[in-house]
C-alpha cells in the first residue's frame, strides 16, 4: 500500500497526504495537489471496483458528483476532487428537504450502460452465500424473496443505467455553492429505481421524533411523490435493500439487525 501511495505522491505531486481510511486491500487519503488543489486519493487492489467508480464519475464530469482528476487502472489509483465544506446530507434536519435534495441528485446522475455487474448479480450472490453457508431457513427465504423483487424491477423497468449503488446521506456532500455532490459510487447496472432504497434504509439512522416505521412510511411517500415511482414498488425495494444489507452484515461476521428486518417485512 505504501508503494502505491508513494507512486501517486510522486506522479501527481501530492503534499500533506493524510490517511482517512485504511484496510489491507484499500485506502483513502486527503492531500494537496500542485495541479488540482485539495484532492482525495483512493487506492484499491480491487481494480474492477475502482474502474466502475471511475467510469461513473468520469461520465458525469462533476455534475452532481465529485470530479475525477486522474486515474491509473494498472496501479489501482484514483485521484478526485475533495468537496468543501463536505457536510453530509444527514446533517440537514428536515426530512422534506433531505428527500428533495436526494431526488435532485438522483435525477441527474444516471447514464445508460449496457455491460458490467448488475444489481441483480448482488442479489444472486447473497442467495448463493445463504445456500453455501447453510444460513437459517428464514434468512435464505428472505434472500430469495429479495432477489425476486429485484428481478421484478428488472422486468418492469427497461432502463439500464449506471447506478451509484450506495446513494445515501453520507455519500451526498454539500458544496460551497449550496448544491450537493455524490461520492463513492459503485457503478453497478440496473433500472434507475434501484438507487432509491439505500437512502430510505439510511433514514433509520437519522434523528426523527416519530417511530421508525412511521418515519420510513413518510419518507417512502415523499420519495414516491417526488419521483413518480409507485409506493408499492418502493416498499418492495426497501425490503430488498434491508435484506441485502443484513446478509452483507452476516458475511462480515456481524449480527443481523432484527428490528430493521421487522420494519421491512411490515411494508409488504
């Protein structure tokens, strides 16, 4: 990892390189570039994931997204804009305003795509994981049902877009001019509607006075009203995303969030 970072520092004349996040196979640093100013440097041994992120950001050219400055696929290096002040959408106290901001970005970031990993591939993999690891029958059924809802959306909505795949509050950052830009896209492919449920799931982590289920119901209604997608589809996707998130938790060795799962089931 140090070798790759040093290569980026030398190649792009980076100063004040400070670690934000580090994992054995990937890392994120903030830095100052002689050419570009304040930047974020990403290093990832999973070059296919980094390539997907680059492809989506490069296609948007900074429109409701951070700008890509440089990319080295062979070394797994990506240099991109550091957004200021960078306040996350979570800090906006109004649910109505959070939804309006989210939907504005949602409407602007999708571009047609015809090849690559799909959202349905993600759901197929969690079903395989449940089968191979002999997960509880109830969990395996939940995963299969979630996959079915995802397949239903692929059949119902013909658009095939390059999706963010993780479009939630902490990946939407405030710019100085008052607009919001997204960061950290996964660059997965599917109907645009599949970029809605991650935001809704993360609404459970915001401060709200009403009970969780009531809050999510209100958020679903607002998202449906602003996007035109049927509430029935959004409810299914909320369930799908909750199952996906919780099986991923199990893969990482963490406990599944039973309360989240109960809320998701209640919308079906």
